[in-house]
């Protein structure tokens, strides 16, 4: 059917089709899985969708039916059979004209949920583009759709972990087989901004407790990643950098202030004077006493 004819039919209907009542029609919201699942029987005629705020997978579930549709300015004619799949990306609309009753299992997937799954797969979610599909066959996607339906219509409490697993599997299949997306850039070192923030924090807290657990949040990364990223950015492990900065602080205090070495050690973040002495000998090649005698 031509594009003009389809649009004329839609104009004559003047409304979005709501479908006909059926024992097979139902809808369930599954926010923890990022999903809305609906089984619906559409009456013959025109159905229009527009501005849907999520990705939609429509799985034909009933008897064969001839349908025509217009999506993104392109016209299609198809004989739908059970298992045929349409994928409508978020925000894309369409007009369908069915020659007979059309029964479908409609899965609407929250785009934010899909983006989270993409990020978990090591992909750059900001580049994710779900592709429009018309009458495709995908046995895995079909199997997941029927599994969701079976779990929802079963006369038993819905197991959340199982449903969440199906939701993740559905999003994963959508991403891998029906989307265009780039791999995420691998972060190999702290950025200059992160490095400056961490170093400033260290400098301001030399006399206190400094650990991976306290430094990693300053950079906004996990402690396990912080070790590698900090060393790549600065050139030495975090604990060695902190020790060098404490030795530098102690040396500055010895040179500019007359205070007992035990106090110098505490104000520089060392546990005791002998701890400071070992660190200073390692970094500067001299002891605090030797340095004090040189400047006093």
C-alpha cells in the first residue's frame, strides 16, 4: 500500500486504535526490570504510535495477518506470522493498517535501563542507537519474549531476580544484535583534573590518615581502580607519593621552624620519630637529626 493511502486511512480513522477486548489482553509494569509487558489484540484497521518514550519490541503472537505500515517515511507490506518481530526505537512513530485482528506481545524497554546494560558490557552508552526493524526473525529475542510472558501469566508469585535476569538478557540481545554502539574508551590514567584534586587533598591532609579508601572517592573511582590509575598519572604508587610528600613537609618544618623532632613527625603524618627517620633516609639520604644540625 502506498504511503499516501496509509496516511489517508489514518486520517479517516482520526484516532489511535485501542484494540478489542480479549481474554488474551493484559499489561504488567516491571520497573525493576526496566520493562512493561503487554499482550494485546488489535482490531482490524489503523493503529498509530508516536513519541513513545522507550524502545519497543513487538512480537506477533496470533494468527497470520496481512499488514501495511509506514515508519520513518518508508512503507512496508508484510504477512505477519507468529514470531515475527518489529523493533521501534525510542521516539520513533509508526502507522499500521491490519487487514484482520492482530495479536501481539509488546515489550517496552526503558532506554535508561538499556544504557546501563550497555555500560556494563563495556560499551559507550552515549553512542547507543537502537535500530528500527520490520518483520525480522530472532529466535533468542523471541524465546525471551515468550519466557517473560510465561512467567507473568503463571498463577504464581513473580520471582524478581528471575524477571530481572530476563530483562537484562533482553536488553543485551537488543544491544548486540539490533543496535549500533561504540566500545567505551578505556581509562588508563587519572585525568589532570582528578590528579590535581587528589594531590591537593593529600597536601591538605598530610597529618591525617590517608589510604586508598579515602583517596579513591576524591577521584571518583573505586579503590581497586585508583591504584592503577594514580600510578599511571603520577609515576609512583599512591603510598610512595604520600611518603615523599610527608618527607618534604618534615624537611620544610625542620628548616623553617624550631620544634622538637617528635612534633615534626606528628605534624608531617608519621606515626613516630623513628618512622620519619627511616622515610627521610630513604628519600633524602639523611636523617632528621642530620638535617636539623645543618639548618640550626
